[in-house]
C-alpha cells in the first residue's frame, strides 16, 4: 500500500471513529452490554489510536511484525475482557468488522476517482482487519479453554473434600469418575490433610464412583501407597457388589488394601485400630 493512503486514513481518524461508533450504536444488542456509551466510545477510541499508531506501509502486509505487538496485545486483552462481560465470539467479530466498514467507507470517499488504487487499498485494509478478527477469535477460544480448565480444577477441589471425622481419622468421599488428573488432586489433598491433622487413618469412600476398572484401581493403589509412605493407613470403603464382581472379573489384586463395603464398616475398623469404643448411652428416665 502506498504511504499516502495510510497517511490519508490517519488524517481521517476522527471520521473513522465517528462512523465506527455510529455502526455500533445501530447494533443495540451488542452496545447494550456496556454500562455506558462513554465506556464504548473510550474503548473504541483507544483501539483506533493504537491502529493508526502501529500500521505502516510495511507491516500492513506482515501481521506478525513486532511493530504491531502493542495492537495485537490490546486486541487479545480486549477479547478476554469482552468475553467476561458476556459477549459471544460473533459479537466481538462484528465489533471489529464494523471498523473495517468504517475504514473502507472513508477510503472510498477519498479516492473514488481512482478505482484501481481504491481496489488495491481496500484489499490491503480488508486483509489486515480480517487478521485482527482471526486473532480475536483464536484468543477467545484459548481464553475459554483456560477458564474451563480453571473451573474444572476448582470443581475437582470442591468435589474431593477432606473431612476430619474423629481425632486421628480422616475421610474423603469421592463422587464421579476417578481419572489421572483427579487422582492427583485426591492424593495431594489427602496427604496434606494427614500432615495438617496428624491423622493415622484415612478413609477413601468410593460409594459415589460409578464404576471401577483397572485404571481406577491403579489410581486407588497409588493413593493408598502414598498414604502409607506418610505413615498412615488407608481404608477403601463403598465397595458395592457390582464393583466387587468387576474387580474379580478383571483380575485386579486389591488384597494388599483394606476394603470395606460401607463407610460405617470402615469407621468401625478405624475405631478398633485406634482402640476406641463408641457406644450408645442409655439415658435414665426421670420419674415425674
């Protein structure tokens, strides 16, 4: 693109911004997500300033140029910000492409007398803004994946609580599928619980685990072994009949693990191990 075209657009920056804002005002659904019109105007003005402060006759054909880092960083942060505000990828793309419409309109008004020059300049501008749109979409996808991963980690933490049921006894109910990532969370939380409380017995209750296969069994064995290395005994409770049949059918050896059918049975075993006795006390009736 010729240098005078870029200078021409830069000299018409205010007009470009005005046209862009008008296009956004017509998109009431998108603009209504902002708290105020001033906020939208300030954001768009910053975008236009960065655009015209970064674009040159050279980097307009090389979107990877280091000269565009400030602009691309801004687009990425803007995309994440809009995603958190509730914008969809389509709405953010529309926001960016209406800028292209404003640029092309100003361009056509200024050099309409030279169709060939207008055609080549329009192609360059379109490709450049399209690259911004692609960057925004890629950032949105990456950002969403990061958020989902973070939420998954938080859910894993919440779904694997360590409960101190008695002095020296911890229990951890596990609900849902036990995969490698979740096993790591279970192991870390359980070991940290043992350290924090000085407990000597830990109960893993798998009543909420839908199925136990060889992989799940290996995860349980690793957790038990890690617990023993900490000087504590680990009891697996919640061994339902169907789980017992599956374990036998798969030939999984759990003979080195203490297993119980119910959490109640596991607690009784833990009490006996610690030489504790829990019994019901009959209250004497008071004669009226």
